[in-house]
C-alpha cells in the first residue's frame, strides 16, 4: 500500500479525501496548521505534521518516506492577509520542492475546471502557474480539474431561504457541481491511474435557473426569481476591481465570471444537488 502525504486536509475537500483514504486503508501523513481541527472532524491520519505550507522551514523533509503527495491546498476566500499567489501558487510550490527532493513517485493536485482558459482571474492564474511548474517537475503527476463544489451552491440556497433568488440574464447557463465525497473518490482513484489530467463534475447538469428551483423545492417555498441584466454583472466587476484590493475582488470576480458561462465537466458520482439542499434544510429523505 502506497504511503500518502495529504495537504489541505482541514478544508472542505481535504476532509473528504482524508476519510476516503482511511476507508481504503491508505497510510496517511497529514499536514495541518492545527491538529486539533482534525480531531474535531473525527479524522485520524497515522501521522500529523503541524506546519504552515507558506513557511518552508516548517515542512522540511515532510515528504520523506512518502510515495504519493496529494494537495487540495488553495483558498476560496482570502484570509490572514495571504493572496492566491501566496497559497495556491507558492505554498504548493514549497510542497512540490519537498516532493522532488524526496523523490516521491507521484504528485496529485486539485485545481479548477477551465482554469487554463480563465487566466485573467487571480485565482486561476495562481493555480495555472503552479500546474505549469508541476508539469515540468519531472515527477509523475495528475492534475484534477473539478467543477464547482456543492458547498459553492450554498449561495443559491441562502437566497432562496430569504425568499428570492437573483440570476444574471435568463439563468440559462449550465453547470454540474460535484459533492466533496464523490470528488474525493476521484482523487484517491488517481493514485493508481495513469491520467495526467482529469476533468470531473457531478452526475447532474443543470441550468442556474434549475439550481435555484431545486433550492426553493428543498425549502418547500414558492419559486421567486429575479433576472438581472448582464450589464449589471459587468458593472459590478469593474467597480470591485477599481475600488477594492485583490483580497476582496478575487472571489467576487471568479463568481461573477463563471456565472456567465457554461461550466460542464464529464458527469460522475451519486450525490444530487437536490439531496444536498434537502440536507441543508433538515428535510433529508
């Protein structure tokens, strides 16, 4: 059984990956800033290294006696004064350099769907810069490009709970977000596959309007949707770029950009968005 180093274990996806690795009996070494956070989530890797990936001294030799490095490191909402380049790029680079030095067999990195076509966005540019470095590292690698997570769809649920959902344009753009548990299975499968890149989404492809309707249905509420002209979205993008710093507009520009395009990946998994919304509402079937 190959020994796995998992970074980003306390995040939404990382927690699911840890449980999937445990379920399949992989020996796991985890990097976490606070070991206590793992215990509170009932995650128990064989070994925990308390470290900051952004501080190279804290992860020295972390990849020794490891076969596979798996990184779900990245930030969706910037905090602690760190930028996408600090975390999505440099923290992963620090880990990659350790992996190279320890001659690990494989490096698995979780990026984002269509990131290579969205380099104008701060988050995608940082991820793609790292992906380029990984491809040229000489290591066997797999870059996983998932569609949005179910957790990203919570905004639709929150709006529906307040009584009205706002959509840009007609709400006709399509996406197939994926549940963390389903994506974790893909990530762990990648340990043994030969694919250099994997694009993956959830089992249902829905329009934004259909997602909004699913949220209202889960709440047992009448569907109320307001359609906002697309020029409003463009105006908001310009304003946040002009009047806020990158730590503020980074997540906003990503959200507003992907809301105006199809984001569709090969369908995979068993969890449905309706099921997820029902779970949020406390009405699990």
